[in-house]
């Protein structure tokens, strides 16, 4: 039987698009939450990190109840655009953004908190704006941590199953992902095809872990030289 590589394409497409969203959202919230007082920071941390500890199926349930065709927002979207956000391939993007956001947020906030503020103060004495300092000083200094957050978010999105299967389902050639394909092949007893997709997923995961280890090793080497 000829192997259909749509699940691989769709998984990478969903993971890539959701990583773009989590990149900007994670940086935005990490940067401003870091500035809050300890009480507000703690409250924001609990709220923003909650998807990390919630079961993916619970997240999927909330998405369906919030954006499904029977919900208030879903009804408005249906009326305005004559479509819905559930059981489409892009429905998985909503799920993966929510699931992966805490990883990007926590990793980026850690990088921002480790940033040497003396560099910021030095730039301010030169008359540089906060925007210039953020993009030309803060971001380059924190790029290793931010990049690690992006890689982790991408990897998590690539392997997401629970929330994705609830909001986008499994339709070959339309919404199928690697994870949902493995489950479907196992469910119907086609273990040989399931094993092929498992191997592909494992290989991708190994490459991602290798990239993360290289980033950490590179960062450690630079700190040691300093």
C-alpha cells in the first residue's frame, strides 16, 4: 500500500503556524509579566501556565464549547463567514497554540529574567528608545532561551493528539495528523502502517532533541568562555 504523507505535511504545517503565534504571544506576555509585582506575577503565571497541566481533552472541550457552531462566538463566526472553526485542519492550530503557549512563555520569561539589566541601563544612557533596546539588545542576548522555547513549542505542537483530535477530528487528506493517524491505524488493526508513522515521529523528535541539546551546549560553552 502506498504511504500517504499528508499527515506529515499537515502536522508540520500546523506546528509551524502555531509556533509563529506562540512566538509573539510568548514574548509579549513574558516581557510584561516580568515587570509586574510578585502578587500579580504569581496570578498571571497560574493563569498563563494552566494549559500546561490541564489534560488536552479538557482544553479541546473548552475550545468546542467556546468556538463550536452551537456556541455564541461560533454562531457569530458562522453568520459572518459562513464557516466554523471546528473539524477543519486549521482548528488544530487553535488547540496547539493553547497547549504550547505555556512552554514558550515560561522559557522566554526565564531568559528575560536572566538578562543583565546593566546592558539596558547602558543603552538608556546613550539615549536609545525602549523599542530599540528591546530588539537590538534584549532579544539578541536572550535569543538562545527564546529559540529553545520555539523548538519546544514546535515539538509539542507536532505531537499533540488530545485537543487536536477533539477539535479537528480525523479525516484522511483533510485533517489527519501524525498522532491521529497512528491512533486510527492502530484502532483498525493496521499495525504495520502505525509503526511507520511511529518511526517517523520518533525520528523527528530525536532531531528536535538534538537541536535543543546543541543550543544548550553552545550556550554553556559561551558562558564558560566568559
